[in-house]
């Protein structure tokens, strides 16, 4: 729906003065007028006048300077869902929740509305803030979480030595944990036995047995005092080091998430780790990150993989309980319910939209192959992912680089 004041302007811009022959009709120039996109005239001509990638009311300059781009209040309140490309671009707060169009979370979650305009490799590597939200390229969530974006990963030898923070996590190249295992980031070590202080502290797997430095028995059981003392001060086995929130032994596991703590022979340390362990039904359902590893309840593998009993359910485990609440199945990703209570239901939840299992991801992607090829699923005249859009009218088909049948049919904004 478009406001009455806006319709004639859009009609003139679409048809042109030669067709309408209307008095005072404005004929858009053949070439963009560079330098400004302000005022009603330039905010309704269908041109990107200031060449910032945003046209007319999509450009925030128009929101401030044009009377055509603000919210329109209809004479009668609509109280209708704001979840289609049309309702997400009609300047109306359709669902009366205080937010309209791309300012409404429902629209932001609708890929076909294209409220985020940074979601392809090209748009995520052009150095521009295409959607004018203050974040450009990989600093934009649309790029970092884009299902078809690969340029925002720091996961190749080339990207781990290009001097760029490719994934915008504030760590560049070898300082990024994703690059740590890349050959270019491994320390230069001298091959040979790992039984000297130098070899046990150089960060390398000198003897090639898969274990480095103090994680190698060649070092810890070498019987050489200086190595023993060096490894002891790095070790993570005492109560103090198993409760300080640090990865003291630099093996990638912190405190009780490290076996050297959770399986420590020191009774006080073992009891402490048992007291904070997130594996029992009580601790996996209390909404608290008991083990302080950044994940609470069933969002923590220690819960979702726990074989401890599910209280009150004979023969069932905590894993069974987590299966009932996590949004990780096709059924739970298409039932319209926020099963895991994180504020996002179905495909608005990353656990559904970015699932690794094809059977789950199929619920959120029209073109995700499940026996058929993406092209076949995008031409079968079925709404495979149940999002209300079919084949090339679905963002998943229109923007999937593996789909060839939708070339030239890039769904974005009002249809």
C-alpha cells in the first residue's frame, strides 16, 4: 500500500511526461544529477542522484529533506502483519507496533524485503556501507552472517596473510583464532626430538606426533627439571588456575572446560569443576551459564550432549530434554514457535537459518538441495521452505549463486 500523496509522484516518475502530458510534470533526466538526493523532486525520480547505492526514499537524505518518505498514517488503522515485501515498503506501520517498514524487526527478518543490502560477495567487498546503517562490508551483520557470503571468513592461507580483518572480529591474520592452524601462521620450528626447553616452548610440534610443547609427554615426562618447572607454571590443574577464567596452558580450553581441570587428581579442583559443571537437568534448565564458558543451558554442548538423567522422565537424558527445546529440527524450524525461547522463531533464528544439516536448513531455504538440484527446486512451482514465496520470487532462489534459472530476477524490495 502506498500513501495517496505518493501515488501520483511515483506514477509520473514511472510513466514519464510524454505519456501523461500532465501540466508541470517533471521529466527525470537521462543521466543522474550528481551531488544531492534531496527534496521531493529528487526523492521521487527513480534515480540514485548522489550515487551512494540508495535510491529515493531508501536514501536517508530523503528521509530528512522530502515530505514523501516519512511514515504515512492511514485514516483507518490496519492491524495487519508487516511481513511481506509490499507491507515492508509502504511507509505504514501495518502491525501498529511503533516501527514501520525496514525499522520493523519483522521486515528485517524478511530477506525478500532486502532491508539489509549487504548480503553478497560483491556487496560485502566493495568498501561501501550499502545499506547506510553505519557498517560496511564484513563489519555488517548482513555480510558476516550472510548464507551466500564467503569473503567475510578468515579461513584460507591467502586471507590469513593479507593484512585485513576479513571477518571483522578485530583480529587480523595470525592474531585471529581461525588462522592459528594455517601453515602461514605456524611458528617456524626445527624438526627433531621434543625434549629440550627450547623445543618445549617454541609453539611447534617438533617431533610431528600431533602434540606441541607442554601438551606433549616428550616434554612433561622428559625428567628435565627446567622443562618440568616451565610446564608446571603453565599447567592448568590447580584450583586457582581452574577458576581464573584464563586458558593458562594455551590449549584452547578454559578452566573446567579443560580436562586437566575437570579430571584433576586434586580433590578440591575436581569438586569445584563438578560444582559448576553444566550437565545436570537442574543446571541445564536454570537459564544460567554455570560453567561460565559463554553458553547457557541447552546452548552448551555439555547439556545438549549430556547423558545425565532427565529428572522426572524415566529412561530419558538431558540430551533428550534439549532436543525438545532447541530449534534444530525441520519441524521446530517451521512450526511458528520460538521453541528455545531466545526471542526468534523458526527461520528468524540462526540455529535454523544457518543450520549445517540440510534437513533443517531446507526449512529456511527454497533452493537448498534435498535430492533435487537448486535449479530444480527453484522451478517446481512449490513453496519448499514455506515462507510464502515460490521459486524465483523467493530470495533464496534469486540470490543463490548456485541457481541459474533466476538470473536477472533479483528479488529486492516491493514486487
